[in-house]
């Protein structure tokens, strides 16, 4: 017997019952994202396998700088030092960082923070259990800066915290210092405890911390939680490796801002493709049709102040025999080296399963700062080999 499909669903924000095919909640205006089941299942399986392989081959994220193998991260400095103005280079797509003279015989970065007062390599730096606003630490290939914390005030009347609770935020910067490997960070890896009790995450804030970073790239973002108004001791845990349950701890310090800003990387990739170009990977022929400033947003979907939407249009042709999936999730955009937010307000965004010899056409839209000098989009051509195809946006 055929089962009838439900005609309604629940909005993830205001919890209102809305039509199943609705793309925007009529109650709160939230964009209703729909992820194809097949793509979600494949992505979950790939993430688990990749994490398992990474942990096996590299000993859990490749080890941590300045440790004895126990897996504890090392504080490398505080904001306000030279690190604040230090430039990042992406190179020609390989993500090389620095010159040979700046590395030791093992290829490790030799920075001022990694040497003691006599100029020798600091192999026994003091460890830190709780990190605070302004701290900078190195976790494997990730350089993490705890930028700020404070109370978050939600303007949407439907998304207010429960009585007796308030929203808080922490702001971070993550930089991939690896030479070859892609790295990712997600707000799902963070947990909050208020006076020892688990606190609920809040996903309605702006610019949440979630990004996939190729070598040399960086991202800033926020994590949000709902905590009791009278909570005194608020501890945030970041799980760096879900296989080993290794965690870093960050203290919520109320309204505090280090003022740290990621240094701009305006170097253009020499191998980036331009609108009108056609590029072929192993089984895909990709036509970069156009890139235009996009004013098609609505009252519910507008770019942040000082930003604009830019839409890239692509045509994908499967030149192989096996089915291929292409999706907006495979694209990432960077403005002066820092990750940009993907926008979902268009109906024609890229999402398709393509049989051999078939084609698909779609768009990818990003929210880009108006003052950015170098803007590039990257397409994950091969998840396993970290191959990415770079397209010039601006």
C-alpha cells in the first residue's frame, strides 16, 4: 500500500506548522533549507570515513604544536601581537605557508612564539586548560583565535529566549595553516555548560561558525547558546577530534572584545578561471557561465550592511559513465582570504544528480563585503584528494 506523504512540516525556527513545499516560513520569514536525502547520507558517510582515516594515519589531527604527544593544545600568543598584522599567502593553489628558511628540518613552522627567551625551539611550552578572550592557540593544522564574547540580542520576536534565560555568543577565527590538507570547523563541535549543566545551542544568530578551509584560508564566525540569566560559571567545550573526544575549553567572559581582525590576503590565484572559461576534471566538464552582482533578495533575505550578493552560474556535464552529484555545498567563497557566507535565497541554486552524458545548470550565491579586493570561489572537485578548482568572483 502506498503511503501518503505529509502535506505539512514544522519550521525549524518558530516551530509553526507550514506547507511541506514552502521555501519561506510565512510566520517568521525563515528560509527553509532542503538537503537531498541522498546527498546528506553520502556526506555523512564520507565525513566519518575521512575522520577515521585522518585519525589513523596522522595520530589524531597530526598532533599538536608544542606537546609531548598527550594531545593538549598549546597557547601560541595573544591578540595585539605581530600576529594581528601577519599576512597569509595562498600561493598558486598549493597553500604553501612561508619560506623554507622559516621552517625546521621537519617542515614545522618556526615562529617567534615557538622559541624561548634564548631563541631556542620551545618544545616544553606551558600548557593551558582554559582559554580566554584574546588567546591564540595552535591545534594541529588550525590556528584558533578567541576574539570576543558577550550577550546576543535577537530582534526576531518569534526567537526570543525562554523566560529566565539569555543568549550569549563567542566569536572565533580559524586559520588553516596546513600546506596541503583541507580542514573544517563547525558550530556543532561546540558545547556549553552553565554552572555545570548542559546549555542549549542557539542556531538563529548571524554568521555562525561553519566552514571548510583549504590551505591558507581562514574564517571568522559566532557560536550561540541559551543560558540561565543568573549563570555564573559558563564553560564552552570544543571537540577537536570526535573519535578521541579531545576537547578545548573556553571561558565565557561577558562583554569582552580583543579587537582582533584577520589579516587580509589579497593575493590572486594565478590559476583561477574567469567567466566564460570551460574546465574539465576527471568526469566533469564545467562551464563558468557568468558572475554578477545580485539584487534579487527579498525583505527576508538581504545582505548584511556593507555586503552584497554575488551569483555565479555554472553548467556541469557528466563526461563519465557513473552518476555524479553536483551541489552548492561543494562551493566555498573567500574574500581577501576569509570565508564568505553562502546565500540560499534563489530557487535555481545548484543541486543535481547527473547521469553519464547528462547536464545540469544552476547558481551559487555568496554574501561578499563591498570593500573586499580579491574574491575567489572554490569547488571541491575531489573530496579524497583535496583537489579544488578556483573561480574568480571579483
